[in-house]
C-alpha cells in the first residue's frame, strides 16, 4: 500500500470533483477519530493493487506491520485504475459521495427498482431534482426517503428536464447498490 503519485491523485480528484464540486475539500480535510491517538488524524488516499482506498492515517500506520502479499483491503475502496490509466469510481464510494454531493436527484418509489437493476433514470421516475444541474455533471441518486441508491451523470440540464417527455433519459447510470446482488457470482 503506497501513497498516490501526482498523476494518480489528479485522476482521483478529477473524478471526485465531478460529483462533489467544491465539497471535495470536506473529503480531503475530514478529521479522523479512529485509533488510540488523542489528536485526530486525517483521512488519506492509498493505492494497493490498482485500487484506491480512503483510509485514516492511524490505520495506515498500523497496517505497516502487515506484509503486502497478505494485505487484501484496508479502509474504504472508492475506486480502481483501469488498464488504460483511467480512474473508475466504485459503488463503495457512494456514502462518501452522498454526504458531499453537489447535485442530487430523488426517484419516485415506482422507479427505484428499475434504477437498481442498472437502468438509466427516466423523467417519468423523477421525484425531485436540484437546481443548476448542467449536462454531464455528476449526480447522486436518492430515494424519496433520502437513502442513497447510486450515482451517474446528468443526461440533461435541469431546464431541459422540465421540457422533455416522460420517457426521456435524465441521468445515465454509473453505479448503484444493486451491483452487490448482480455481481454476486463474480465474488
């Protein structure tokens, strides 16, 4: 497990900035209250086998006693680097994104299941939407009871959503909590 280099950190921040905007500083400067140290540390990003982990510094210090071959996971895996060098967020980053999301969409109860099966969000299933969403902005998808369901990118701006037909795509699916069940065979 090693710190991310400058290029890797840029890729991670670029992807996180798509969903959080200026709230990215909340993720970076988030104090950690884990461990026996009286002074709260901070959270940091670490790379292990092409996966990026969001982890407290006190836990990183303790993990140095574990050999690299024996270490499987540590902290929250927020994404992974592809073979082409791009960074892809995984569904495990949903709690981090939901707490710091800049743009949000709420689904009607009738369309939640469709989204959890991996489908895009249609205008007919839209319950609420935040103002000032532009096309291709990162969007976190919630149920009407404020439970985070997943995330994606906006297919239309907020103004275009008001004018489109009920079968028009509003949010392109990126990841959702239903992936745990759909990908169960891969584990």
